[in-house]
């Protein structure tokens, strides 16, 4: 049986432990046992907590940027354009005094109320061909257009950025006009502008119009199975504006949703093992680092994108590949070659053929709102700080 002791961490052991902790739903004891399983002495959790205070979250952010820059130097393209998607989501944080004093608060609700738990707002720019992170923001306040402007600055020339319907606005169009050769494709709301509202009612398939301060092409598309209609706005050249082509391009945006799902479910993005902002950011960037390292290798070992209009494609089992990386973290720190060989074998062994739009369901709320008043809200004004 391993003996517990108060011991100092080497740099490698500390990084290894934080990576294990970030990707695990279990506590620090399990991660320490995995890292120190070949020794007789396992440090206390208190030793880990003190050691974590000495390392900045910026270290893990730099490792994430290293993976990102490696792929973006020779980024994959389609039709000579890199294809990206920008989206955002919320993360629930522990209710601690440190986070409260750093400006984190609950999600704003009606009647000057907010949720009891604290929230962080993440903006994410994803390369949808390689399915990896290009840049990310982590803020204490909700402002998707602010985050989008920051993320757009990281997108290189000769690119297409795809947005969901909440983003289309005069500011978005103006930012893209200032960015040379950075096109956009966005799903429209019916009230985005008068011209877009008229197009929704017209029944036309395609129309070029002056709206939101520039010339845009509006394209109506239908889902092949559900027959739901959507209107897309874009400033792409005419050679890209065939209806099925636009539909398939927009469908690629779903890779950003898949990435968020993997962050929450596979990397346990709702579970934190720290009560400080630095500790949470350590785990946030560690999760992204591990997810992107796995996806980068899957992309390099996989089929290259040939034609987005093809319904068939190949994909490996991401969860199995991710856990292959996690189980071999110590080997990765000592000698990455052997782990890379093992991970490549898992990628190739689990690759299978899949088809786009092979199933479709009507969109529905899985957790409808309760008819009863919620008791987990607090007043936004004069909210008392949490106790330590």
C-alpha cells in the first residue's frame, strides 16, 4: 500500500497530475495514485494544492497554442479557403469568494435576479476541417459580440467563418468588411433586418440585396429529411453560392458543437477540482490541450476533406482515442513516440464509414422549464459575497 507523505512535486509530476485531474471526474487522490503508482510514497492533496499555486494557467494556455500553431502553419483548406466556426457557451463555476471578487456572477434573469451559481462565458473559434481550436476566450461577463471580435482577429486571410443565428448583426458585417478576404456565412433570424424579413416571406430560393450596410446574398435551404427551412446570409463569391453547397458548408459548423460536447462530456467540463481562478483556468486549458492533441493526431492520420457535397466520410472513435492518450500520459511525458504509435493504432483501428444526415429529429427542449418558481436565484444588486 502506498504511503502518504508531504512531499515536493517535480515539474513533470505536477504537470502530469494536473492533466490527469483535468480529464478526470474523480478527486485528487485518484490522480495522485495514477501519477505516483510506481513509487511507494504518494503526496497529500494539500501538497498538490500548494504546488498548483506556484504554476500559472498561462503555461497550459501556451501548450494549447503550440498545438494550434503547429496545425495552422499548414492549415487544411477547401477551395483555397480555411473554414472556421465561431460559437460560445457557458460554464458553471464553484461559488467561491475568490471567483466572486474577480467579477464572476450568476447568469442574469428577469426582475433583477441572477442564478445562484457563478458562470464563465467561453468564446471558441474552431477550424472545422481539422476540428481543432484556433483561439478561445474566457470571461466573467456575457458579450458574444465582444468575444466574436476578439476571435475573428485570430482568423487568417483567405478564410470563411460560419456563425449561428445569434451572431448576425451590423457589427459582424462591419468587422468582416475590415478583414480582407475573410468571408462569413451566418444563419439569419427573421428580424435581422427588413430585407431579410421580406426574403423569409417571399419564398425565393436566392437573392442578392443591400442589407446591414453592404451587399449580401440570401440563400434559402431545406433540411433533406426534416424539410425545415433556414435562410443564410453570406458575402461569398458567386462561384460558392449554389444552394446545396451553402447547405453543406453550414452543416460543417456542427463540428464546433461536437467539440463543445466533447469538452463537457468526454473531458468532464462541468467538473472542477479547484476553487481559485488560476486553478480553474489551469484545468480549462488542460482539457483543451488534451482534446486538441487528440484531434490533431486524428486529423493527421485521417482522410483529407475532398468534397463537402459527399455524404460519406470516415471517422474514428474519439472517446476511445482520447482515453488512450489519458491512460498513457506518463509515457507521453517521458517518451512521446511510443504513445503516439499506440494512439495512431487506436485511430486506425476504430475508423469507420459514416453518412451525413443519416438521421434527423425535430428540435425539442429536453428539459422544459418548470411551471413553479425557482428558488436557486438571488438578487443581482447587493448580492452578499460567498463565505470561504
